[in-house]
C-alpha cells in the first residue's frame, strides 16, 4: 500500500494528484502551547514512522526528530467572531487538501490555534503512507499521555514498523501462501464486477473534499449489534451489507465492486499493537446478488465472501487491481471504499484520556488517490459514528446527499425494527440521479407542500427551492407547518439557502429529528393519498 500511495499522489487525471492522508480537528479547552510542543517532540522521538523519509531512489529511511518535527502555534485571540469563522473555514480547507513533503521526512503536522474565548483548536494531519488510521489513534493516545504526564520520557519502541515488515517478508508460511492466493485471485479476475457507475461531474481542476457525518445513539448501536449477532455476522458486515444495498440503489448497478481496507497486524513483533505504521491491505469485494435478495441475505452473503477474501489476502489487493488492469487493458479502480472500525479491539476511536485532554473530535476527513467516496463507521462516545469522506469535485452534491440520507435512514430503521432486514435489498435499481429514486417520506412531504404553493413548477429532489418563485410568506408557512408537527427539526428560513433542495432539507430534518420526520412524512403522504382517492371516487362517471 505504501508504494501505491506514493505513486497515486503523483498521478494526474481524474481523482489523482492527492495524497493519502487523514486530517482531524479537536475542540480543546485551554491548552498550554509549550507543554503541548514538548509532548509533540516526545511523540516524534518515540515513533520512528513519524520521521520516515522517502529517498530519491524510492527507498525509506528514518531521520532525526529535529528534521521532521512539525508543530506550530497560531494566535487568533484578537479576531472577531466573523473573521475567526472565515479564517478557520479557510484553514480547514487548506489542511483538508494539503500534501505533506515525504521527501523531507514530513509524515505528520500539528498546529494549535489559540481562540478568543481562551480555548483552542488542535489540528493534526497524518500521511497514510507512514501512519494508517489505527496508528493515528495510537498517536493521539501517546500525545495525551505525554501532555498529561510531562515527567514521562520519550523512548524508542523495542521494535518498529520496519522490524515488523522484515519479519513479515521472511515468513515462510506467508511465502508459501502467496502464489496460492495469487492463483485464486487470477481465476476470479474475469468475473470481478466493474467499479460502481458514479454520476461524475465535469472536472474543474480544483480538488474539493468534504464530509457528511452522523452519530447513532448507544441504543441504536446496541440494537444493531444484536441484529448482527442474530445473523451470526459482525457489526461491520451488517453495516457493509446495508452500504452495498444503498450504493446499488443509488447507481442502478446490478454488479459492482467495493474497496474494503483491512488493518490487521500479524503478531510478528511483541509490541505490534503499540507500533505506528501502515499495516493496511485492501480487499476487493464483489457485489452481485440476485434481484430479489433480502437485506438479511445480502449481509450474510457478503460476510461469507469477506471470510473467503481474508483467507486469500496473502496476495495484496493492490496487486489484484494491477492484474485486473492488465487483463482488461485499461486502468481499473475501486473508487468507492467502505472502512470499518467497529471490530477493533480498542473499542471507541479515542480513550477517555484523549477526550479529557483534547476535547471532542469535531472534524475528520481523509483523501486518497482514485477514491471518490470513503464511507466509514466506528465506535465513538458509546454510539456509532457514520462518516463519509467525499470528493465534491467528482460527485454531484445532491446525489451524495441523497445516498447518505438513504443509508442513515436505512440503518436507523433497522435499529428501530430489525424486521426491516427482511425487505428486498434492491427494491429499486433506478439511479439516485434519476427521478423517483428511493424518495424518503420526508422528501415526499416537502415536495407535496412545495407543489401546492408552486403548482406547475418542478419540485424534484434536486430542484432549488429558492428558484420556485415562492414568497418569504410561502416559505414561512412551510417552516411553520414543519415546526408544528416536527418540533425537533427547529427549521428556520435561514436553513433554506440559495442551493437548498427538497432532498437536502429532507436530510436536515431527518438528522435533527433523529428520523422522526419520516413518521410524520408517511402520515402526511397517506392523508394526501386518501384525499386524492376520495376526490376521484366523488367524480361523476362519464
């Protein structure tokens, strides 16, 4: 994976020219900048991969901490609220799309923003060529420990990532399995489905990445875990199956492949669980179920396939994709990724100490070469974080919003009623960018309300509400209706911006109300249908 990341960051063209990196922000309380700086220094001294450098010939070596350490302090305490918001948003975008200089030993960067209210914001960027996502969590744990207990001295681990890699490369059993697994994969290349047909937009030349995120409650987490146990699969497999169903509906594809990263650390060294590095491998998952398959059956069949893929993972997924490109005589990619941290032994992403020292994580976004969408699920704060990292320069915003809302709604419906798993997985194969795809009850209700006030105007999911010619009074009446029947939505006219559509406002209502808007929407649409039928029945026969 390291070689693939390094090559991908230098590749131009669609979805190229970006580094594989993870950028995270923590909303801290008062932090001592000098004390944090000393903790960062100890972190660099402890973990060799934070000092990894790519040499001119493509090799890797470890430099000293002074050469690679990247820690800065930005004093923003004199800015007013508006200026601060603009500055922090600009900074977020810059860090989201930055590329660290690996040839100078820069695999990470830390910066502390001092805020006017006495609090602070911690910015952390790590390159996945050296630091995979589980390793990032290790770094934050050690950083909190060094900050919390300044008397602790930094010390190199007994064995590092390169020691682990050397022992892996000399593993006789792995060497024996490698050609076997290669033959297994090559016998399946001809039948491997294509990448999902994403509704790509015209390239602008400017990389724009962002995220959509939602939290499931501890009760929803518990319900989903019980459903997974009943199916005799892992929670990760359950969430993966539901994601595959949503992508199938969103694209209209009957067959497609997904990119599923794994971060398993084979126990070649005694302290491997405390080692920072890139342990990642990717599995290429084929989604090609029969059209009448239920969600329950889909989740179980994909879980069984994952077991097969893991059993043949001695041959890396990157090599599988290279072989596929050679076989099909064109560059083959897997731009839709599903990453799960639900089965990690550590449990939540961050320990109570990390949260106590640095506060909550308020932003997390990753980029990767040839990746348009990376959907992630992880334990956090007792619930489940659902986070989608998106290339907005490649995917239509309305399409991705609809797909995300559909996934969140489906997951929450199953958490509320596991019997939903008996529904057909692919009740509609119509792409989300076509009219009528998987319209949620909330969205249907909004379109009915808008249609009453703007008869004859297009009120499809991606049509902009502000372009329907409605007055502020018309919009206020819709806002009042929503807040009367869905008080948790707390909708305001300010929420209906120039780019707002029925689809995006529906997503907002569902998120704010915890899905309660769906029940109101169903009741409203049922009432509308009843009135329409009554009206038709009352018409005289010709």
